[in-house]
C-alpha cells in the first residue's frame, strides 16, 4: 500500500469530517438574542465518527479510480492546457475558508465583526495596491488618494439620494479616472522618482479635499452618509423619511443592532471575494502577463511591440479602481469621512501590507492585512509604541524575509505534455 | 526583390563621440544581410537606431516607403521590425511558453471584459496563441522545456528562445545582434540552419551582426563592414573577403 493511498484516505476522512461536521455536528437555533449555534447530541456524533471511519477505510482499500480516469482523459486530449481558474485542491480550501468567513460573524461579538470589517477593507486595499506594486512593479506611495476619491464620490452622490450599489461602480470609475489622469504624465518616471511623484499626488488630493470647502466640507468632512441597504431594506431602528422598510420590520423580527454590523461585514466580504476573483482573472489575461513581463524587462517589452505606458497605465488605473471601491464602502460604513482619514500614513500601512505579505502574493497580502489590523487591537496597551513596533517589524522583515510572508506564486500558463 | 529597408546617412553622436557616422544600408525581401566590424565599431548602435531605442542624430530610415526616424520603439516593432539583444533579454521568471505569449500580446484578445468573463472568443484567442507558440517551440527545439522558467535554460537555448520570441510577433525583418556569441560549434551550425529556414520558409528578411566569420560568410547575401562608426565596404561575401581595405583593417586573419 503506497504512502500516497494512505495520505489520500486521510485527506478524504478529514474532508468528510469537516463537511459533515457542519451539517450533523452543529445546529442553528433562533433565540431571542439572535441565532445561536448548538452542538449536536452525542448520538449524532457517533454517526459522524462512524462515517469518517468508513470513508477512511473505503479509500484505503478501494482507492478511487480518479487517477486512472485522469490518465485516460490525458491520453485522449493531447492539446494545450489553459491554466484553470484554480487548482482543484486550493479551490476546495477556498470554499471552506469562505464558508467559515460567512458563518463566523454569527458566533462572535459585535466588536470582533466590526474589526473584521475594517480588516476586509484593508484586504481590499492591499489587493488593489498589490496589482500596482506587486504585479506591475510600480511603487505608488499615493494610493490613499484614490481611496479618498472613492470615499468622497460615494459621500457626495449619496447626499444626492443615490443608492450604495449604484454609487459603488461610479466611485470605482471616478477613482480609476483619477488614476488614469495622474498616471498619464508620471508613468514615464521610474522607481524612486515615480514613488516621490505619486506621494505628491496623494498629498495633493488630500489638500484639495481640505480646501474645496464648498464641495467637500473641508476639514469638517461629510457626515450623515447613507448606509447601504439590502434591496432597499434599512438596518436602522426607525425608518428614515421616504425609506422603503427596515430589515427587522420586513422580516418581522425584533430589532438588533448586530444585524447591521453583520450585514456590513458580509458586504465587505462580498467585495473582497469579487476583488479576488477579478484579480485572479487578470493574472490569467494577457494584461496580467504583460505586467509581469514589464516588471522584468521593460526594454524587451518595447522591442516586442508592447507599449510600456499603456501597460503601466492599465495597472495604475485598475489598482485605483479597487481603492475607489474600498473607499466608497469605507464611507458607507463610517457614515462620516474627513481628509484626516486619508493621510500618508494610510498609504504607508497599505504598502506595508503588500510588502509584508509578499509582493504579488494574494494570500500573503490577505494574511498581512489581518496581521496589520488585528495585532494593534490585541496589543492595545502598547498603543503608544505602535508605530515603533510597526517600524521594527518592517526592518526585521526586510532582514529575514525580504520576499514577504508568502512569496508570490503565479498561476503559470502551461503547455500540456504530450503523453 | 523589393526593397524593404533603406537607411541613408545614419549618424549617431554621444556627446563628443561619433559612434555611427553616415552609415547606409539596404535590405531587400528574403535577404540575409550582415553587419560586421570590430568591437565598438557601432554595430549595436545602428540596431538601436533602427529599432527606435536611440533617436539618431541625423539620417533617414525608410521602411516600405515610411520614415521611421523619431518613431517610438514599440511602434516600430509593431510595424514588423523586431530584434534580439547582444545580451539575452528574456523574461527570466516566466516560463518559456509565457515568454512567447507575451510577445503575441497585440495579436491576442485583450478586451478587458472578454478576459474577465472568460468568453469563448477569449479562450479561442489564448488557445491559438498557445498553438502558435508550440509551432515555434518545435521549430527551435524547445518544446520539452515549454513549462520551465526561461532563466533556467542553458545559454544556447535562451538564445534560441529569444529568436522564437521575436518570430511569434510575425515580423517582416528580424535583427539578430551577435546570435552566435557564446554558442558551441554544433549550436552555431543549428543557428545557421535556423536562419536560412527563417528566410526560406517564413519569409523574413534578416539583418545580422556577427563575429563568427564562417557563419557570416556562409549565409549572408550581402555584407556591410563598419569600422569606428564609418562604413568601410559592402558587397557579397566574396567581394568583401577580397576587398583589400577590409583585409587591412579587419579581416587580416583571412
Ligand atoms: N548609450 C551610449 N552612450 C554613450 N556611448 C555609447 C552608448 N552606446 C554606445 N556607445 C558607444 O558607441 C560606440 C559603439 O558601440 P556599439 O554600437 O555597442 O559597438 P559594437 O556593437 O559594434 O561593438 C562605443 O564606443 C560605445 O562606447
Ligand atoms: Mg555590439
């Protein structure tokens, strides 16, 4: 019996446990304080263990025929393989993580969910900046400017009575437009020069927000920004004037402020998932390959007819659009924005997330975003030393692990082996 | 044979240094033309001027009746003039086949939404690009390395990959800058065969910079000799070999 078979059997058994565990082991019960999770009775659990054993031994002695099938398929189809959307294994893991992320907020405190929502905003920002810095290799220190453009776009449009889901794409498009306009003159610069100019642009946007008092409210910012709704259902205790209905009233349940927090969290999760999907597609598109090629050798790119400006501009614009989405969600969640939220230190934190995570690596960026937002919360008593610790961490990272937590592994386009 | 490229009075000055001085050059369809000369003669600089990497100080570059002076490098490449580099410039962290896909960028379906939605048209365009890449990998004998990182190939293989990468852009003129440098004799022979194959089967015209005289004399239809930036002589291999000035200045060893 080969080691492979045992490992396969083990994996199958654990998979069974995780899958069936959700269904058999835990049940949800509606109680006055909200939905409660209750562990199942021992008799159910016996079934669970029994099933697991059956799967394990079944796999051990009758290893699946999948491999053979695969060989047959390979022999038949001697063509080129396009990279799949995801490798099979990681697809499954991703589903589990997603399922966990969806269920999780129902089990923890309001504060944790709120923090998680903030984390997800940073994940989105990190992933967006990762396109610019990690994939296209353009050091952008003014990323927060596009975040601000997104936030203010939403705040201003929402004040005109526009809904969140209408504003979201507009805010993204506005940020993208800014990215395009700013990128156009500066992208012929390289490395340090580009970094300095983008730094300047980030500051210019903040100063504009500060001084265009009539439009943006200046340093006072904009408050009372409308919260997102679920198909018109509001999450407030009382219906606003002219609103459609409130969530608890519509579903005829008692009001609970937790609903709103969870709703915002799930929305942020949805946005992050969409971001990941889009970036994963980008990586498999010609433009994604062009970004990497350009990062490696701009001269070779030019000699092959790729326009460096267009390729860079596309990365800059797409990255800015993600910042715009994140910004409009941020404004919707906060209900209040001011130029204070968009200082250079934000850009630095987002960049730190990208560098810490491993430039170009999406999972790394997600982990780093979690670290960068959750750790400071855990170490509240060290709050005064936060920036110091932050700096130290960056220095040590650069010494010991300059490639980041999880270095990038890109899906490679493959030419199928002739069997 | 119609005239493809007509270069006259090409001059390139770097500060006080006259690197290229009034060089003239003609390339016809389906021709292999070599540029030879000692190191520092200005050969690579001529290539850089022709492909838009340098803006020539003066002179005219006419390709099929169109002036190329002052045109951006990537636009010249799109017109069908591509080149390799004296020092290999592959995308080292990308796989061999990906190098060939990047080169086909502008022939691919680069519409943002069709890629995002992975439409049928998009997949078809990607597949045909892969098939074209495979065709060229077969030609240069690199198919078995298709999924390796380009940087991990042996030097000779990298050279061939660079040529294949140029070819998938479907060029009309291929410019090779010292393609045989660092190759062993067997690889040089393969290169010799490959260049002739490109000319005879793929209808490209080739402009070649090379120091390997056996290779140059064997495959060139015509040869230009430059010395310290100045054109010294030109003609068929036979004429160049017997030109007393060339012998005196450069080819003493023949
Ligand atoms: N970008 C540059 N700036 C200054 N001098 C240059 C530059 N490129 C080439 N040169 C000079 O031009 C001359 C010709 O160089 P090159 O064209 O590389 O010669 P070859 O390829 O024939 O060996 C050399 O003296 C070199 O130093
Ligand atoms: Mg040279």
